[in-house]
């Protein structure tokens, strides 16, 4: 039998656990992802876009489901490295991504998305590998190990976590390991940061990525982009959106309505809901599972401990389901036709930030 924790010992244990808890890698507070948007202007066509998206089926599978497959691998200094050898099934994304031959840290305990190791069916699956080492975040797409020291990948991106990127991110029309050109890991949420926010009744302090089927995202040939593909800020790229013009666009930032009823949702679920109200969700990629959380593989706390499962927002007894119609689309700027002509941004990486606004 485990010993019972009471009184001061219990409080000390909770405080110690909170101190150990760590969020996914983050950019400085001045970055667009940390912008509080609870009072930000709504897009003039928000109601039409939400109605159109709802008519197409809303979120993938018709519900706000959570995928817990992403791992964020911590890499200590001196960790083993692997070299990007290219992608045998299609062209490597260049100049959008780091060149073939680039090196990234890959610790011995590293695992690709939804796997327990470095083998993934990268011809047909996303197979993301997310690694953070110091102030650098490495994100690779369509990954599997190649030989002893190689990695097959269609794109490797290095994000500099001390940098506040400009409006065009890594460059207009430039992709990343995510179709919208976003970083992935900083827009995930994990059990550690949710646990920490539960202690204060707070939120996560950053936007959360979400996904929609490409056939439900806006397409508009009049913008002059390739095949009518388009995006809005903070995106810098679009995948293959083929939905009606009146729907939401790649990169859209949505805000959960302020009066959404949280009755019967757990404290952990309420942290996520408050985050959607205060920082919003950003449309990052094409697919059916709306939200993406970090797995428990490298965290102190677990989703089971917090009582959060994949169907939290449509199967919680006595709670109102979270639907597309509970959101507004924010006005983040004009639609941009996707040309796929990547123009990389030069980012200063040696600035030391103290508050994110230097």
C-alpha cells in the first residue's frame, strides 16, 4: 500500500510537482503566439465563415477531438546527431527548409510522432520529429531513421526560441514542418503546463494549433495563387485548401466565445477552454483531429492524472460540446494567394531577451 500524504506533506508534494512541471518550448512573450486576443477585432465576415465551415461539417469528424501523438524530445548538450539525407518519395522542400546535409540532435531515447522510436512509415504518415536543445527547436517532417546516423525527411526547420519573428515568420510562401509555416511544439499543450495552470485557475498563455480537413478550408482562385490556395497571417504558407471561398483560411485565428459555459468540465479542461478564449486557436494543417497535445512520454504529469482524454470536448457528461459555432474568426489581415515562391527571412538569433520586448 502506498503511504497516505496529508497536510503539509501533501502541499509540499504538490508544490514540488508544480516546480518540476515544464511547458513545451516557447518563444519570448512579445511573439504573436503570446498575444492576448480576448478583445481583438472580429473579422467582418466571421459569421459567414463560421456558418460555411459548420455547413461543411465543422471540425474533422464533426467534433473537437484531441490527438496525443506528438512527442517533444529534450536533447542535452552533446547528444548524438543525425544528418538529413533527403526524402526518397518526393522532392525535398527547398529553399523553405534547412538544406539536405543539415544536422540535428537526436538523443538515444528520441521518438517520432505516434511511435516509440525512430522508425515511421514516412511515405504515407506525417512522422514529425520535434527536438529542443537549448534555445533551438528542430522540427522535421516525413521522418524515419536512415542507417546509423541518417534521417530521411522532407523538411527540417530550425526555430530560434529567443527570436521574435516578424509578421512573415520564416518568410512569405515558406512552409515548415507544419503546412501553415508555423512552429509546432510551441503551439502544443502538455500535461505539465495544464497542471501548473490548474493551481492558479489560469490559462496557458499561448495560442493552440488546430487542424481542419483541407476540403473545409477556403480556396479563392481570384487571388492569383497556385490552384486558388491561400492563407492569412500569422501563416506564411498554405497546404492544399479546396473548400468554398466563404470558409476559413489557412492561418486563421479563432476565439472561443467569452460566455461559453464550462459547467461540468474538469479544472484541467477549463484551463484549455480559457486559453481558447484568451489566446485562441490557429489553423495550422490539414487533417481530421482538431487539437494536438504533447504526449506523456517526456512529461512529469500525465493526461490520465489530469482526467483529460481524446473526447474531452464532446463526451464530457453534463457539459456542452465545443462546436465550431462557439468560435469567432479574428481579423488578422488580408488573404494572400499562395505562390510557393519562398522568400526566406533573415532572423537575428543572438539577442538576449528578458521580457520579449527589447
